């Protein structure tokens, strides 16, 4: 098992989770974070830090493996992030939206640290 970041993070990108990660396995896209599943040690400390509950075990809420594959692919190309950053100004307004992947997902990398 590993932890993955899911749809709820897209367009919100709260970074509370990255600061508590003991192995720095978060990677930053333009409007989304991912966890590198080969680096995650399954400790779970990031999960309760996410204000939108976007972090889940890969065995939960990912029956077709879409989110595990997405986390794996983009963790290999996006820059590492280890420090908390300000969320987008409209993050709170988009926090409870559903279907954010189709509306907002960007493959562009973020800035990282």
C-alpha cells in the first residue's frame, strides 16, 4: 500500500501535507500535488493534514488505479516540494467541487522548492 493524492487536491493544492512528510515524497504540478509511490513509506502522517481529504491509501477510492498511475507518472517529472506554500487564492471556493480533473487538471510542473 502507498498513499496517493486524488481529485480533491486539483485547483486547491493546499501544501500542509508536504511539511509533515518524513521522506519528502511529494511533487508539485501547476495546480496539483502527487505522491511518489516508490518513495512513500506508508506512514500516513500526511493524510490527516489535508484539509480537503485528497490523500487516500491506494487501496481506497481508486478501483481502476487511475490515481495511482497519475501519481506515479507525474512524480517522475514534476519537481519535489518539501515546504508549505500559500494555496491558490480561489482554493477555498473550489474545495468542495467534484469532477475537478476534467475541469482543471494541468500537466504543467509547479515550481517545487
